[in-house]
């Protein structure tokens, strides 16, 4: 039995490169926690990949039977053991990221024992699904159907790597993939035996059923101290065309032309119901007293407004209807929104315009820098609309703005709140190379609600962005909005995930429904509940948590950054 908590996550379809980066982030941070005297969690990531061919460290190049630049597959060299392997839809991929026990009295982990454990779990899963004989085939890794018969065939592949006593990579079980894709390789370098799937062997099961069976069998074999589960909701729309226009700039009636009632659209209702959120009329009654923002009217507010107007700039304060606008402006601060005022995504909580965006304003970086200098800012916050229409997602524009501020106001620290840049590692590197002090990217909500709240984004992708940034040493920050149907334990799980990839600062605030077209408010979180989230964040190693009914991503941004820097010099609070 292990004394660590096993955090299980179903992540949906995740690009192999992103899942690989996420594994490395979780592994790296676990080693950091262990070195500081803490107890790292174990993780079990469950997912599917788009069609991908991966070449392990022992791959014979002759076993790849297609050109590396084939458009049919993403072809990657990876750091696991083994030969070439196929991943694709209909295949359950499981990555157990575990702290392994030592081999005997030594410190080195028992790698063969880890592989045998994974094989044993898979054998139990396949048998439980009604297929037998199944077992090991001497001299060949993985799990085999009819291993002692005349035609053994492989149903599951295993490839692992152990670094610092912790495991990476894992297993791939063929549930019902396109078996013709295996014709592009010599699977695992084995030419004398074939491959199969559960469906080909007559098992009438779906991926979800197999995933549940795997989790149960793995937990029974690994015996963690506790199992914590927080999954991305399974997609209910098979064609993936699961978007709605939540913008205030669309048709005034969300059902116009479709004979749908005003209010929550049919698509949004479907996404919420798939995530387990009951949808009524969205009316929560009057706001509680603690949700009534106090507006300030003083010369500073007017001065900031004049500066923004004079330089023809856009602020997220205005575009997103932030309740803290007057507080921040009275203190001489504002969050500048880059890349225009129109976003290419339609998130269920956001008020920003979603009509087709125009070109980038080449003069915007210099004007933002001029505003930062004129306002005498010590800490500038730059956010951006998502620009999926641009090759780099707007990364170069953000980087040029950071550089412009550095030239004109070198004493000012810069925080960038970016989109996921469509998961592009090179685009993220462009932003980080400009030298911002803080890299912020929001997960926005718990895994279960991701597809309802931000249907064009992904939980695993966001964790990957944050993990990649943390590797560079920059202060990494993320945030959530609560009140959209999540449970407290799910918020805790998300905070644990953020800490596990190296996030240091987390912001959490109450959701306020911008219009009747947007997600309904499920409940109002009380001030004492936000205070409890701050304490919980400290207990799982987050350096600073800013949580209150009116907290937003850039609220108290400078003080949060400074507290994170101070906390880096203190002993972490991992339990």
C-alpha cells in the first residue's frame, strides 16, 4: 500500500505532445515536492489520443512503414522504452504517474515489478469484460489474447520510463480503434504476431465502461491511501460541433430563427445536462448583500479613463464588465486587453464580443507601453482575446507589448494573462522569451464543467500550458470562477491539479451572469467559503490564493505576485 493519494482524471481526447508535456510537468513538480520534504500525490491520467505513431528509445526505423511527414498521423520520437506504437481514437490510454517503492533494501525502483503490475491490471480488466484466455506471452511485453494458443494476438501495449523513482508513460488498451492504422507500423517491433481489440474479440463494450473497469482494478492493485476522482465530462455531441454564441453582440434572442425560447439555448442546456448540472430558468433571485459592489467616483477613475481613451486602448475591465473596475481605476491600475476586442471563442461566462476579429493593430504595443509609463504603474497586467485565426494565436503581439513596456518602463513588472494559444509550445515560448514576470492562464472551472463553460478549450491543454511555463521559473498563475454548478470537492481537486503542475498563485471569484444568454448562476458562494479555499490552497502547496466574491484574475495582481516571491523563500506547506 502507498501512503499517497491517487488522483484519477479522465481527460478526453488529448494531443500526444500535450499529454507528454503534462506528464513531465506532474513528474517534475512531484520531485520538487519530495525534495522539499513533502508527500507528492500519485496520478492516473486516462485519455484518448488523435491518430499518433510514437517511436520509443529502442525503435528500429524499419518498423515505421510510412513517411514521417505523413498527414495521416503525428509521428513522434519519445523517451519511453520499447519500439514503435500506434495511438488513436477507440484506444484507452492510461498514464500512471507514481512514486515506486525501492527494489529490495536499495533505493532503485523495481521496474520489472511495475510492468508486471500494469500487465496484471490489464489482464484482470480484459477477463472482467468477458474475454479469456488472456495473459502474458513469454519474451513479449504487453497483454495477449490466447497467449498459449496457435494465434496469440496483442490487445494492450506497455511502455514506461522511471526517473527519480517515479514512473512516466503507461499502457494502451485497444477497445475499438481503427485496426487498419496498425498497418502503418510493425507494432512494438513484433512481426510474427498480430494485434487485436476488445471489439474484434467480440466484447460489446464502450470506452467509458472499460475506463471505469481499469480504474477499479488499478486502485485495487496499487492500494493508494485514497482515490480522488475529477473527470472532464464525456462528450455528448459526437461530431464535436458543440459551440453556442454567448456574445452580447449576437442576435438579441438566442433562439432567433430556431424556434427556441429565450434564455439558456438548447446546446448550452445539453452541455450542462451532460455535465450533471440541472438547468432551470437561471433565476437566482436578488443578489446577496455580499455581492453588491461599491463603486468609487474620484479623480483617479476619470484620469485612467482619459488615458485609455486618449491612447485608443481596450481594457478587459470594461469589455468583461468587471465589478472591480472603479476600485482598480481609483488606485491607478487597469488591465489592458491586447489583440483587439473581438474573441474567436464563445465561452459561457464571458461578455467579450465574439464577432469575427479584424487585423492586429501594429501600434498597440507602443501605446500600451506609453499608458503604463503615463500611469506610473509598478505592475502592468496584459490580457488578450483568443485569436485562433492567427498562426501564433497572437503570441508575437503579446511579446512585443511586453518588450515595449520593458523599454519604456523598465522598473514595471509585467503579468500576461494569455489564451491557451491552441496548445502551441512555440507560441508559448515566444511569450515567455519576452520576459514577463508572471504568466497567467485560467482553467476557469472544474474538469466536469469544461465543455459547458468553455467548449473551445480543454482542461488538459490548460494544465499543459501552465506546466510548460512553470518549467522556465516564471511565476505561474491561474484562476477559477465558481457558482456555475461545481462542488467544493471539485474545486479542491482543481486546486490540487494546479499545484501539481507548478502553479503558484490562484484566483477564485464568484460568477456573475453577464446576460440571459450566458450560463445561469447555480449558487452564490459565501465569503467564509472563499476564506476556506484560501486555507485549503495553502495546505496543498499553493504559494498564494486570492479568493473572495469579487476576485478576478487581475484583482490585487501586484500584491499576489509579491506574495508569491516572498513565499518562494519559505518552506512549502505540502502535507
